[in-house]
C-alpha cells in the first residue's frame, strides 16, 4: 500500500494543530483509505475484511463525480 500526502496536509513542521484545522484540511482535499485484513488458521481463510473509504466534503467531491460545483 502506498501513501501520498498533499503539501497542504504536511503537518510535520506544525506540532500544535487543532482538530478543527485538521478536519478542514482533510475535507477540503479529501482522503482515500484502503486496506485488507484476512484472518486464517492453517491456510484456511476464516474472515476477510476489505475496507475502501473515501472522506471529503460534498463541494470538493462533486466536480470529481462529474456534477456541477456549488
């Protein structure tokens, strides 16, 4: 799994960031979370969970879906 961060979301140089500022930046830019989890015993898969999560504001994601921005 590869990760890439936007320069706007780079918080390494700012140790004190409020939760509101972090959520504002996250919703403005959007984020995609993807992951797979498999629980197996003796090479038999018992549980498989696939996670695909898209986080963003409606106004930021509407142009990506081909709709008209508000």
